[in-house]
């Protein structure tokens, strides 16, 4: 069985974003298990590049200009494709209880 996009008529693409990589992986496993339980084909999770935003803040407001703190915010991303979903899979995905701090974008591709 091939897992190319051209082989399937309909695909649900799920993009997961989280600040913690463990939570992103747990959510991906939960989504894949739900899809497989209702008889759909799941491809993934595919790790996407982590986006890193760095912030530099002055420690002192007036004097000591050379004294600074640096902070960074990492956003971990995962991609899951669910091929040939039926209505049970879609309903189960809409009713999933995922951890706090996980952002999910669901896109339906024809």
C-alpha cells in the first residue's frame, strides 16, 4: 500500500503546534490512535522545523546597558495526514480532549 497524496481521493491534514515537544508528541499519538480505531489510514506524525523566537531584554532600565537577559520561545510542530476519512473519524477528531497548550489546525484536502 502506498501513502502518496495522489493515491487518495480525500485527505484530512492536521497540523499540531505546542511549546512543549512531549505534549505535541502525545497529542499526535492520540490523534493517530483515534483515526486508526475508526478505520482510517494515518500517515505521520511528521516533525516540522521548530520555530525559535529570541528576545533580548535589558536588565536595568537606566545604567548598565551591557547587562542583558536573553529568552527564547520554541514552537514544536507536527503534521499528520488522515487518508479516506469517514464521518465517524471526523466526529471523533472534533470531540478529542487534548492537553492545554496544543494548537490544532484541521484542513480538508480534496
